[in-house]
C-alpha cells in the first residue's frame, strides 16, 4: 500500500494543480465580491485536496501506514472498476459538453451513471436525468447567470 499511497498522492496533487490552473481562467459572472468569485469554490476544494494528499504522503513517509503487501485492487476490486468506468464516463461527458450542450450531455451522463450503479427502473432512468439536468440548468443558467455550453439546440 505504500507505493499505492504515493501514487495516490501524486494523482491528487496533479489534479489539484489542474483545477487551480483552470479555475484561474474562469470568467467573472454577475455576482462579484473582492474575495468570492467564480473560481473561489473550485480553488478551495483543490487546496483542501492538495493538503489532504500531502498529509497522506507525510503519514506514509513517517511510517504511520503499514505496508501489508496489498494493493488497491486487492482491497476494492469491484469498486476500482466502477471508479475507472465512472471516470471514463465523466471524461466522455466533458468531451461532449461543447458539441451537445449542457442539458443533453448532462442527461446522458446521469442516465449512464444510473445504469452503472445498477438502477434498472425505466421510470427512474427516464425521469431522473431529465429532472436533475433541467433543475441544475435553471438554477445555474437562469437564476445565478452562470454561462453553460449551449451545444446543438442552443439550450
């Protein structure tokens, strides 16, 4: 687990650096403050993630974590597979966000995640992604005036 922990530390530090870099490129929306802007929350989460990653690395380095010879796959074989597939779905979502637009891409992502986690009810698969996607769209695009990708049908 020690080697896996160092790998986890590296991945989360790189992810945090990427999020901080991307958040600094956010456009300011209608809601402005000297301290809280569009990038505040993503940067806060990224700094907290980096701090926790460094803490894990420090615990690992100081010998507080036992090396029992197990790997992450030994501990969570099905969960690792679900996480990798989920990550692939999110990467696909990000790639489809611009061409399809926020609403269609988010409906597709929600439906795919529901299927991944074993939801088989056709009613839930039909209604939940649409309701959640439209609700998020209304709150962020219409109420908070956050620009979202419009895509094919300009919504």
